[in-house]
C-alpha cells in the first residue's frame, strides 16, 4: 500500500510537471520557465522517495538544476533571462523560442555550485548552447522533458492528465515516423555571425522592453 501511495505521489508531481511544461510551450515566459524548473526539482525529490530513482545521471537536469538553484537564491537576477520567439529573426533552428541567459550569469551559477562543481560545469558546457556573451538553454530544457518522460514511464509511474496525453501523442508520432525524440537545437543564420545577432537581440529586448513580460 505504501509503495502505491508513493508512486501516486510521483504521478501527481509528474502531472504538474507536464502541465507546466505545456503552459511553457504554449505561452513561454519567465514565470512559466521558473515554475517549470521548480517543478522539475520537486519531481526529482518525489521520484527518489516514491520510485527509488532520480535524474542525477541526466546531464540536462544537472545543468538546469544549477540555474534553478542559483536563481532560487538570486531571484533579483531573474530579469536577465530573455525568452524570444525566433519568428521575427533570420534564425534557423528546430525550436521556435530562444531562452537566453547571459554567459556571465551561467558562469556565476556554476561557480556558486558547491557540490559536484566540475560535473556541473561539464553538464552546462555540453548541454547548453554557448554563443559569445549569451547561452541558449531551451534545447536542454526540451530534451530533459523527453528524458524525464522516459524515466517515469520505465519506472512504472502512473502518468495521467491532458498535458501528458498530448506529449505521448507527439512522442508516439515521432516513433511511428522514425523521428528523433530529442532536438539538436543549434542555431544558424543567413545574417552573418549568430553570436553577433544574439547579442543584438539581447540588447534590443533589454532596451526596448519588448521582452519585459517574457
């Protein structure tokens, strides 16, 4: 009975996690981003207790956890994050939104990590995409959700809710059509240097206030 209750608790945390992920996909903002990062942190805790598993071997989780912890204690810095739809820019990639964090902020988050700092540094370097003074974390977030779903499914966690069902439809379509579940997320542009373009985007959204509510 206790085991069933524990798994049910993991299932409830999973439903919340996927519901917040769906909200982030539909209308991404800083609020949805940080709510999702908090939900991932909570889900990992519930998974350890309820299913004797965790996400610590998933590099995307390690990298995102680093930022979650840093912003959790440095909430006044959350405004530096920019979520930018790519539709208005000459950028080619496989995700429709950039989630940009200043490079210095990511480095500071790594340096603030006291335990397993080198493993965290490697995860951030490998899972985040670094472009000059900015870092795009959105591919790591997307790919972590895939890894989380597979871990939960394989552990027999009951996955319910409309958001999970919608995710599973997409996941099944990818399998049926031999499409990858994860994204590459690399950026390319026909407008010269991608580093320079992203720097301009950060400056313009900061100065114009276009991303104030993002």
